[in-house]
């Protein structure tokens, strides 16, 4: 396997503009097989635009994105088939039942869903008893579990998770972390965006911090903390004398509240 | 590892199944859409001899088409866009035209159903019958006429993002079409308004429906109305598709 194929996602010189506003200015990073990669940044830093470009929801102004070896611009369907996506917002037809949604997306991704397999999939997210329940009737946590199931139903090489634990209770959050770790153990890559530094520290193998449309730091959580431990901007925002990932994040991106 | 991408026909079949299921679960609103033309046929029972079967049928079908195109289609598109249903489908290996294509097929099926129900209502309440060829041609003209209203619905969701604004705009246009259309067509609002209504989307659709039912009376004006129907559809659909945004944000 050559170096190209160790990366399930490669982003090179990515630029995304909205009119005259440059949301993403020359971003480059890669996600390896069997890795959970965190993309962190304050509001408006360029995370969502970067993710949207990878998902194919916005057309980049420059740069190249490759998913599992497929260029998103020239082989969009193949690239999208190789990735699973969990979007931030609720995103399935509220009138359809869980099993109907699973069948729909199974069909779209070319996965045959037998009755037994359906049962197995729903048991995996502890929703077997609610198979006939409409999506609109589920709780936020249940909807997130369905959404993650759909994102991984075709066992994609790359899974994109956009702030997946927002609004979840601690039990649901832990359950989601375990699912992410299972994906990693299967040798697939995860690109995670989150505002929770605790989450990033707990599950991410590597982290990129993005601000004002550019990546300002990229490394393992431990290495980032170690590297910036004595940085005056980081030390000045630390609490209780211990440097955390959150201190590094605020030290690098500033304390000002973003819109 | 190479991923299996299903054939477009397979994807479309799954989308259609989901969209028809959604339509079935929302059947109450469709029954309301259906009730208006059937009530018109019922209440006009005693006037059929005066106004003619073709007028009654074409008016009832037109009203059903207006309701589907202006009330059903844009509201469902605006609501699903707001929820992010389209964005979720767009990140899957699905050709984008198939997402909307499936929605439109469901609406065309609804148009067919409305037309058949109006036939049944006309026969049951008013004992109206037309020639077998008239029934067949009217189905085609109803599909063409439905396309005009669907394209107006597309124009509305293309120009307006907010689902509440889409809903209120669609209601307003629906009201204008129905009230001004029927009253103007009957000549109550004067000759000039009647002329205007005749060449509006409401008037041209009604003309091709009436022409289809009694094809012996199909004349130059009906052909012009057919051309105007196609023209309106192309213009509204082109603007609506070009301006359409998949996300409400």
C-alpha cells in the first residue's frame, strides 16, 4: 500500500469564498485509515465550509479533495460512496419510520437489508423495539443514533461527523465515542468537528485547529499541549495551574467571543 | 476498497418508495386538495346545463391542479429543505436530478389521481360523460397543466427560502388564481379582466383541458393556449431551478 492510500482523506490548498469573503484560505490536511481526526475552531473559523467542501455541498474556489483515492471534483459519486456523513441538523423525512429510513439509505448505498440484518442493525443502536416509530417522534439522542447508523451503514472508509454530540446526555455521548472507536478499529478514518475540548482530547488521535480560514496548529492532543505549555497566551488563560487542550485552543485562537 | 454504487434506476426506485410513503402519510392534506374540486362539481349540479360539462370539468380539474402545484409541492419542498432532508441526500451517492425527479413523479401521480376523481365525481354527481378519447386527452392535458402549476411552485421555492413565507405566498397566489380565475372566467369582473384571465396560466390550462374533453372544438386559440402553457412552464421552471438553493441557510 503506497502513501497515497494510507490517507482516506486528503485536502490540499483548499479555498472557499462566498462572494468577497474568504471563508477558507489555503487549508491542507489529511485523515489516515484507522484515525480519528478532530477539526476544531471557534464559530466562523471555516470548519463548516471545509466540511461542506469535502461533502460536496459547496464548490471550492481552489484546491483538491481526495476521498479514498477519488477526486471529489471528477469522481463525485465514487467519493461520496466512500464516505459516510452525519450532518449537524436533523435530516431525515419525519414521516418515515426508522426501518424505512434504513431501507432507503441501504438502497442508496447499495447495501441489501434483509429482515435479520435490519434487526441486527437496530439492536446495535438499541432501537430494535422502535423500528416502526416515525423519525419525527424520536428523541434527540435517538435521532443522533439513527443518523450515525445511516452514516456508517455502508462501512465507509471515511466518516464525517459534524458536532455529533451537541445536545446529547453523557450516556449517549459515551455511546457515540464508543462507536467512533469501533470505526477506527475497523481501519476506517473519522473526521470529527466539535466544540468540546474534552471530547477532542478523549477520542481524537490528531487535531487541527482552524481559525480565520487557516489551520494554525496540527498534531496529537498531547503534543499540542506539550508544545504550547509555556506559551504566554496559553498560560494566561489556564485555570487551576494545569494546561489543558482548551487552554491551548483559547490561547491560540484568542478569548474574544465569536459570532 | 472500491465501493458499490447502485444504478440510478435502483436509487430512483428507493427514492420514489420513500416519497410515495411520505405522501401517503400526509394523505389528509391531499384529501382536502381533492375535496375542493369535488365540492364544486357537487354544488354546480343544477348549473351544468347552462355552463356546460366541459366548463365544469375543466374548472374542477384546474382548481385541483392549482392546489397541488401551489399548496402541496412548494410547502413540502420548503419544509424538507429547512429540515436538511435534501442536504442529507446530496451527500449520498445520488444524482441530484433524481432527488427532485422523484418528488415531481409523486406530484404527477397526484395530478392523475385528482383528474380521475373529478371524472368519477362528475359522473356520480352530475352524470357527465365525455368520449373515451376525451378522457385520455384530458389526462395528458391535465399533466401538462399540472406542470405549469408545479413550475410556479418551483419558482416560489426558488425565490423564497423561509417555509412560512413560502406557505403564505403560495396561499395568496392560490387564492388569486381561484377567486380571480373563476369570477373573471365567468365574466363577472369585466371583459378586460376576462381577456387577461384567458391568457393567464389559469386560463390557458383551463382552455387546453376543455379542448381536450371536446376535441372537436379544438381550434387555433386552444393551440395558442397549449403553446402558452408550455412557454409558462419553461420560463417558471427555468427561473425556479436556477434560483433554487438546496439549503435554507
